[in-house]
């Protein structure tokens, strides 16, 4: 066992510091004022920089060419240090990095002296006899730990042991199963006492374990540790001080969520059932889309399961069309488009040895090789023995592109569903090409699904450079958000899955992956009972990926209309999803530029409220909507804690509640408990039924003006990359309290296809307006709702909901709306 105990030498370079200890070498880089890199190796030299995950660096990297369109090179903060006797200190504008000489340990504080990270002295960096690497950190009783990618159980992972390892966990228990499909070695530490957040990202893709206080020894202070099976201890400390600051800094490092095509926000139909029919699966899918329209249920796409690739021996062969089930694939794809839907076919990276294309890939050396590099590695896979495409090999990527184009993209398909890509290769000594450098698969396994998504993105870009791709991935590593939407795999059909999939999704959002969800209704098990199905759809409408998908084991198929007497509840919920599309699209734009999650735990928005740090099931949808879904069978009431620091308005009735209290509301089967935060600015589109075909001619803003706030409404064509060249419109909507309320609309960008009419529902808690002016011109005040509906502009006051309803033709310029709340003295007149 090797343990760094004593500093031996220090060498200062312009932008990094090298330290030798009695056991290991260290390189400290102040990447910027908020991010510190601590690189530790127990080998003679540091390995060559070669990262598929980082997009912000301050050094040369072997992947600079491959990732040239994504990677940003920055200049690190100077590494000049102070020698303070028992330790040396590096400083940025926000942080102090104290490196103790003996016993060797690193401590990071803010400028006020708050300890943000502290190594466990005498046991900080360790390599054991089996080659495993450990990093031990001190813990505080007030610490909470969030993130870790896709993990089951409650939101706070304190006193949990978590394994990082991609695996196909069909039918998993959403409270207890570990690991799942994603491998993201990143977490946020939030101290409840001082409300300071920081993060740690371990840039290491070997299998690993986090122990967040399970292990305890009386000889040491309380500690957590990270243990990796190999590689280096490459640690990125990421400062907050707020949780949202940590996530923004982390996604500067590993990438923001890709801006998806707008249609991906719609309902995506899916089931394994249709593509397993003996014949005419294409007609079943087309009939599904027709049925959605007939039932008044919006739908914008269909995830097509892998049964479309089944060969004569009933094996699934990627890129192979089954012509009994799909007689004319090109015609079928066109028909789906005509019905206002995208088609996202399932593809898998494991190629069965009986696959018609197996020999072509093998001859090209496109598979991961065995430990002797003599043969393609063959392992167990769904359907039998298979080899796995090596996406670290340019030959593998190019051959995959070739067949992806021929089989799918050439038909007009630009949505690709990457499935079963966990790369469960049991021979850890199998060899990957690694851009010519050669590396064991154990070092790169979770990188493969990222590169599979990267390759799909490149394929679509080569075929049609201006089309915005829609990639969906089941597995992934840190940075997967740059390429793909993800989902939480093959969940089981149960009330527990409905409930605990929420913190699974919230944890992914806190790990930089804003665009994700789970299979609504449950994938594995019997058909969901009617009440469970309704409640799951009511929750699913807030997930960025909204798809009802199933592989029911009782010969049924989960469809929106499967329980006719309950279809009205399903329809109502999905229509609400479509109403919220302008808000959701703007949130995904925010994720693509800032890194913020769409579904946010309450602690994300209300860090100073001590009561929300453990909340796992109620969440914020963006900054302004609190969602408290009904998650229990037969519920008649729902208790909801409303965070302090805001007032809260019932979505339906507009009844107001003060924050900092628990309320109990009555619920029925159609209930989706939602609360509007004071200061809310929420753009909505009533009546939207299809994102592909419908335009939003009337845009409404729901505004609560008791607090100053702002929101950026984002609009573009939703399908091309023209937004990268300025063809977008960002409207900064701001509420300011100056002599009443002033609502300003400031526009940026060249996208000119705007709604024709603007409606505003202005919540008036205490007093109705006396006058409303648009650009200093008084809007007519109307006393009758019918008269208001028939008018092109004006306003009237809905006394029951205490809402001023305002309407006017949209203005293609910056403007102000001024609302005067002065009380008119009718008696003295």
C-alpha cells in the first residue's frame, strides 16, 4: 500500500504546480477562480492528457482534434504560491488552496475561511496492493450530498455507498438497486449550517465506489471516500457558493445540455408490442398516431423498438429492416412525418456473431479486441454472443456512420435511439483502440455510450448539416448531456417506481444532465392499474423526456386510451404538457447555455430553508412552478410544504399561501397539485396540439408581480441550426415595481416568426389595476368578458381568480407595459 504522507519537492510552472511526495506525484492547476484541478499519480510519470469528457482545458490534449468543435482552451490562473511554514498556499480571487507538507493533505477554503474541502490527513491519497486508488475527504455532520448521476433512493446520498458501473438493470427497484445505467462520478456537497455548496468531479472512467459516510473508524475524523479500480486520482474541485453555481461551473467543464429540436418536447409514443407483431408493424404505428388524433391527444413522435430489425431467426440485427413488419421503410418514414411525428428507431452497439454485417466489422477491426489483440472480443449480449463496436476507433466510428446513413438517415430519419449500450464486457483486459494509444476496456467502458451518441450526431450532421439532431441514450458518462437526451432505463411498473424515479431524475439534473426522464407507466411488469397510470402521466408531463413506453409481461400494451373511462385524465394531463411548451423550451435553452436543470429539487431554489434539504419528491419545474404530484394509491388529500421566502398561488384557483408552512389540499383523480411562486413569469400556449405542424399564434404570460423578477423567453424555428447564426429571439421579460408595476419586454435576435397576439394573466393579490398602459398609451378597460374576448386589445378583471386579463397585438420591438394599482376613491368624487 502506498500513502502520500510527506511533501518532498515543489516545482512551480507558469500555470501549474508540480509536487512530489513520498508516494505519489501531484499537479495542481487553478483552472479558473472557481475550479481547482488536483491530479495525482502513483506511477513514475503522469499519463498523457487524453480526455473525451472535458470541453474546457488549459493544456494540450490528444482529443483536441476530435473535439475541436466543442473544446475551449483557457489560460489557467497563475500558480505562484506562498510558503507559510507547515503548508503552502495557492490563491484565486475566490479560493485558497492550502497544501500541507507533513502529513500531506490539501484543504480548500473560501476567502472568508469557510472550509469547503479537506483531505483526511494521513490517509488522503492511497493506492492499495490491488492497484485500487482511494481519496479520503473529511465530512461534517451538516453536509448533504447530491448528484452522483443516475442513482436510486432519496435525494441526499449521505451514509450511502454507491457504485459507478454501467449495467442493464431491467426491472430495477428505484429505491434500492445500485448501480443503474449511467456512470457520472460527480457530486455536490451542501452544508446546511452555512448554506455553502461545492462539488467534486473525479475525472476517472474506471469502475469506482463512493462511500459517503457508511464506513466509520474511531481513529479518524468522519470521512467519505472515492475508490477507483485504476487510472489516476484526477480531482476537480468546483466552487459554488450556491448549488446552481456548482452545476454551472461543472457544465462549463463537461458541457451544457444540447439544445434539442422543439418537437422532442412533445409526447413520444412507444411500446415494444407493435414491433413484435408478426406482420404490419408499420400500420400499427400509423394507426397509433391516427388514434392519438382521434382521441384529441397530442403526439409528436414515436420511439420504435428494436423488433423492426428482427431477422428470420428472430434475432435482432441492428441496421436490418424486417420487411414483413415494415414493407417499405422509406414510405413509412414519410407517412409518419406527414402525420406530424418524428420516428426514433432503436439501435444497439452489440452485433451478434450471426449478424449479416458481423464479418465486415470484424475485418475492419471495428470491434473491441481480446486481451491479445488477436480477435474480436465476444461476450454475452441480448440475443446471444456478440462483439461490441469500438467507438474509440476511427474505423469503428466510420463503419457505424456508413450503415447508420444507409439504413436510417438516408430515409430522412434524424432521431436516433441508442439502447443497450452499457458495454457489459466481462473481460476487463479486452483492448480498445483509444485513438491508436490502446487501452483496456475497463478504463473506457462508460465512455463508449457517449461516443456512440457523438457518432450519431456527426452522422446526421454529415447527411444534413442544418438539421438539429435528436439523440436518445440509455447509458452514459460525464458529458453525455452534450449529445443526448437520456432516460432511466427499464423501470418496473409499481407505485414505488413512480415515486422514486423522481429523485433519480432530480439527481441527474444535479449532475449536469438536464434533458432526461423515465418510462411513463412503467416498462417492466404487468399493465399499470388505472389510477397508477393516471398519476404517472401526471408526473411525466414535467419530465423533459415524456414517453409512455412498455414491455408488459401480461400480454398487454400501455397506451393512453387503454382504460377508456380514464382517458379524459390522460388527455387533460398531456394537453397541460403542451400548454407549457414555451416555458419548457425556454428552460431547455437555459440548460443549454447555463447548465440549470429543468426539474429542480426544492433545495436548488431555496437553499436557506432548512426544511427542504432532504425533500426528494416535490420539485420545482424551472424557477417558478412547484409540483407536488400525488404519489400514493387512493389519496384523498396531499400535504405540501411550501418553502419560505416566497408566497405561493394555487395553479387552478390562484388561492394564495404564505411560504414556510405545510398545507393539506384535497385531491381527486384529475388533481396535479401545482403552485406558482411569487414573482413568476410563465409563458404558455393554450390549444397547441402538434409541435411539428401547429404555430403559436397567441402567446400568454402568467405573471405574479409582487416581487421583481425576470425570465428569458426563447424562440427559434425548433428544427434547424439557424439559431447558431442569430436566427433566434430571446425576449427578456422583467417585472419591476416602480409607481405600480412595469413589465418590460426586451428582444434580441433575428427570428421573426412571432405570435400575433400577446395575452397576460396578471395575478393581483390585493388590489385590481385602475389603469394599464402599453407604451404609455392607455389600454381600454372592459367590464364584460365576452366583450374582451372579441376585442383586439384591452383588459378586464376576473374577480373570482383576482386576475387582470390583458391582450394586445404583438409588437416586434422593445416595449413596456405599465400597471397602475392606485386605489380610486369613488366616494370623494
